[in-house]
C-alpha cells in the first residue's frame, strides 16, 4: 500500500511540476510558506517529512500530525526573528478525536510594521509621478502574510498515516491584498525496524495569488523523506533524517539532519541543505557568479520534561545567513 501511495504522489508531482517550472523562479507568491516553522525542524535542516505525532507537522507533512493510540493532544508555538527585522510566528493545536483521526488547526503570521513610505517613489518629474498608482497617504505602511490551516490525519492501520491540509493564505501590503486557497497531502509509513520511517508529501497545491493584474503561483513542492535511529541503546539515541524536495521554482534539493538525545531530556541537532546553501548562478561573460541563496548550516538543541502528565519541550535553532544577520528560532512543544 505504501509503495502505491508513493508512486501515486510521485506521478502527480510529475504532472504538477512541469519541466519549464524554472521559468517561474522569483515569481512565487506567499514565499513565506517556504520558511521553515519550528526550531526542532529547522535544526534538523528541514529534513522532517517523516517526523510523526507532532502538531507542528501541519506546516510540513499533514500525515505527521496523526497522534498515536496513547496520545491525545499536541501543541506547538514558534517564533522566528527573520532577516531585515521581519518577524514570523506560528501556532498549531492538534486533538485526537474519539474513535477517529487527529484534527489540527494551525496559523502562521509573517511581516513587519511601520515601514517608511515614499509615496512619490523618488520621482520628481510630474509627468512620471502621476503614473505611480498609490492612493494611500500615510507616512508608513505595513506588510503582513497570514495562513490559516486545518488538517486531518489518521492511521489507516498501525504503520501507515495519511493526512490532508486545507489552508487559506492572505498577503497584504500598504492596503493592497491577495488571497489563495491551497492543499497539502502526505503519508508517513513505519518500517518497524530501528524507528525507520518513510514519507511523501505535496505542499501548496492551489490557486494563484493576484496582485493588481499579476498572478503569482504558490511555492508548490513535492518531497520524499526518511528517518532512522541507528543508535538506540540505553539512554542515548541518534536519529538521522534525509529529505529530497523538488520546488516548483528551483532545482531539486537534498536536506539532511541529525539529532542526538540523552535520557529523552537533552537534544542536540544539526542540519544542512545540499544544492541550496552556497549555490550560485554560474555568472556570465559580463559578470561574476551571484549567490542564489544565503542560508547555511543550522544548529540547535532542546530540553524536554514531563510536567503533570504533559511532555513539555523547549527548542532553539540557529541558522547561518550569508551577508545578513543570522536567524534565531525558539519553539515550545506540549504533548500528552
């Protein structure tokens, strides 16, 4: 069954990710959806398609939100201090329905306020100034992105979880806004040996966002991933994870991550994206190569403790950014 699901998702991806997708590079709307949510997830290099039993998976693979038979509730709260003073917050709440699957609600908020407004765009020539279509008069303006998601996931049997997410997306800047509806679909399958799991997902399959007369496609992508615990002895565990992802607007990437835990109390993490970090466009005869990405290695850690029957975890992740300020993330996870 899992092989059939993976093949189906792969063939679907071949249809929806056309060969000329590169021509849409730089045109994506709702680009904030490509920014990783959660300090644990980003600390693992975003190689988290096969993670399970976590409400935060609503932002990655909806099948991973499915809670096990002994679990009832999962919540996650994340904050990211992004580049250029942009702020990114996310919250996810998952609840296992009696005798059914898991319902998860998620929300993402991205943006910045009080940006100084140059209403004339620097044009002093009256003939040019009148061509600038700006009906606002305030001295500053705001930019904000919002996504509200609802996910349903269920174990169709003890080793296979399937999930789907529907999300409403809105982008707004200086009084102009655009909206879209998108869907995510995913699966997670447990091999049953050494915690080995396989996963596949399609993200952001939906309508374009229109600003004025410009239609902007969503950051559609297809991913397959796996994770395994090669070391699981005593009170020490090591998890390795790998994802391969094909975004609509760029080359295929390989993501990798590792997590070392002690007594299920202390966690150390590291991750890296191959064919992403440090990649350049090759340059031309008239100029040197220009870097097409700024993100480098990710490092992080966390602590987890059981309080009143709830497992409470606090996570932190640091991401190196070339030429810009490095990015810091913090997350709080609660499960029962």
